[in-house]
C-alpha cells in the first residue's frame, strides 16, 4: 500500500513517478556512451528506475507517519504482529533477540571497527555535518562523534583500510534542496584511534551510492553511483591509502553500474559484479571488464543482498526485485566451476528486498530484515539462516522492529549480530542484537593468546585451553554495510592443527586476494560454538 507518502514500490523512482506510475530510468549521454562501450544493450535491470528523492521519501514518510499517528509498534508490525507475539521460541533452535534499544540516530551506515566499537552514521540532523556515533556492543554506550565540518557522507561507499581507518567515497550534497539528490566528489576518512574525521582527496566526479572495493594490494577502487539525478558516474577511481591519492582509471574501466553495485574481490584478484542481469568481472591489472554468465533470475536489482560464501569461491545473490516483485529465491555462482553458471539454490521462507546478509561466526549466513512492499511495507520480522553445507534455510526468532530501507546488520566480535536502522517508524533510531543458536549450544571455547598481526602463508600460534576440541578456525573480515550492500565482510577458513599442549598452530591466508589486508576477527569453534573473536591485523 502506498501510505503516508512512502513510495509504493520503487525506491529508485523519480519523484514525479511516485504519483505517475512506474519509474523510467533517466537516459543520459553518459549512460548511452557507456552502454555502447561495454556492449551491454540489455534493458535496465529490475529495480533500476530513475533515482532521485530517496531522502525525500524518507523524510516525507517519517513526517507523514508521525502526523498520522502511525508510529506505534503495532502499526509498524502490521500483519506480522502475531508472529512477534507468539510464545518465545527455543533459543537453541531459533536464537534470541534483545529488545530494541536507543542508538540516537538512524543507523543507515554501519562499520565494525577493530576497536570493538561500531561506527554508525546518518545524514545531518541539525548538526554541522553528518550525524555519527560509536556504539560499544559490550557496554552499550553510545558516543556522539558528528562530523565537525560541512559534509553529508550519507549515501557514500565505505571501505575499511588496511590500518583500520574507514574510507568513505562520495555522499549526498550538503543540505541540498529536498527534491534534489546529488552526489559529491569528496572523500572522507574516519580514524578509530582518534575518532577524527578528515577530508580525503577529491574524486573526478561526484558520486551518490557508489561502491568502494578493496583490492588485494590494499588499494581501493570506486565504482558506480550517480553524479546527480540524470547522470551516471561511469568512471572508476583508484584510492591509494598509503599515498592518500586518487587517480581515475583509463576509459576501458568506465561502465554504468547503477547504485551500490554488489562487488566481490575474488581469489583470482578479479572484482565480480553480480546483482544485475549479467555478471561482469573487472580486472584491476588491465582495467578491462569481461562478461560472465547471466543470472538465473535475470537480475535482482538494487534491493537484493549478496555474499561471498566461506570457501571464497561462491557468490550468493539473495532475494531482491525480480519482475517487479520481492522474491524468496537465491542463486549461487561457483567461480571454481567450468563453465561458469549461476545455479538456483534453496529459496528463503520469505520474499524480501532491502534485507541484509551477515556471515556468522560459524560460516552460515543470517538474512535479516527486509520486506516485500516498497521501502517500508510488508516487513519480514523473521530472519533465517542459510547453511551452505546443506543448502537449507532455517527460520529464527522474530525481531521486534522492521528493518527494511536504510537498515543495517553486522556480525559483532562476540558472535552476536547488530540489526539496526530503517528510516521510518517509531523504532528507526533503535538497534536490536541477535544471539544465534550457536550461543546456546554449549560452552564457548576461549582464545587466551593470538598474535596482533600476521602476514600471508605463515604459521602462527593460537593459545587456547580448548585445543583438543577445536573444529574450525576462521578469520572474518569485519563488515561495513549500507543499503543491503556489505562492502567488507569476508569469511576465510584457516588450516590448523593442535599442538597437543596449549593451543593450535594455524596457517594464515595464502595471499591478499584471499584475505585483503586489514583487521579480521579470529574465531575458533568447538562443536559449532564460536569463541569471542580476537582481533588480528592481516597483511
Ligand atoms: Cu538511501
């Protein structure tokens, strides 16, 4: 239903189209040129409408909802309310949620920092720059750290750099008129050590909804997004964190990539783009694209979520918008297979878009939030876990708050999951924490010693009294997420053996394309139960 000024369906819809029917993508000279360049004549994918006014939708939606008095939990839960009111499920089977708690802002962007804090940010709210906080999942404290200069980093792309700083590419033009949506060419750096925000170098073009992707050499490529409501940002920029410089790649790299393209660094060093109709692989060494297989779904648009599964050879695309509707389906591309082909895997129990996928400490995938109508309609409160080993989905206990458009979800170092945000409704400033069933499955192994940093392909010692029972050792690159797009999460299994006395001898990742440099959460698991993670800097 199109209530309260919220767009009924297409978040990418032009403002006018909200009232006037299906959105039409703005055609631009840039788009046509790039389409010709790439030889990609396929029609705009599902979910690709024109694209201005997200923020307008959100503000209008919130304001209208407040005026209409619909901000109650009951109103938000809608038809899913009975599920939330059901008897508590057994946490050993369905996990357990905390009640919603106040985070003081809408967690539109979330980054897991190696300090153990979570960086959350949103658009400016009567502050000089974007609102931001550090949330401490251990103490529960929330510390305000807004930008102290005029910049709106909402709508930027995020990459956690090898040293743990956060690089943010682009964003939203500061205090732009409400009916306009434009990007900025600025980049922004956040230093967890000092909580300081600083300006980075300037990109060649303004970008709104770009994706930044870290390469194995620790540099970052910035893809896609739009310059404004009628012009795509087609060039690719390269950020070198050690020199703090930005350069623009040759024209062979240029491509229309829409909004927050879902990109994954593969173990071959190629960057795979997988959420639209056709898969593409970008070769950073040559700045040239290669065409891969078509998705079985025909493309899942800009509301799907995707994840690189443990093992690092399979990319999974989950839900999203297919033929105009939210879907339950999921598909997997096995990069080690020949010929390359997407294959359908088991469907979720619920159709979703604007959901998030979180790699859990045991290598399973939690899909949380999302809904089936518009930006905030028909929320799905029941998360589900995909087990890659059995290709099955298991429903979890329902959460209290809808977490659809502008929601986020991250794995925490203690194995729990923070689910937060959605820019609509009375619970929009809240988060909830989910404890997966593995936290109710027996005693947790403990890491009593681990190195603070490791290189590649080298042995290192993990001290643990549980050495005899450890069944899995993994490094999980901490996540950074917005708009159902997680830029950083990655699950890297390690080989290991017990040393027979006080710990394990593990072997670090073979190279930086398996585990790009940066901070990882080291988990050991016993009978499927993870330890609390130890932070390790890889590279
Ligand atoms: Cu948005």
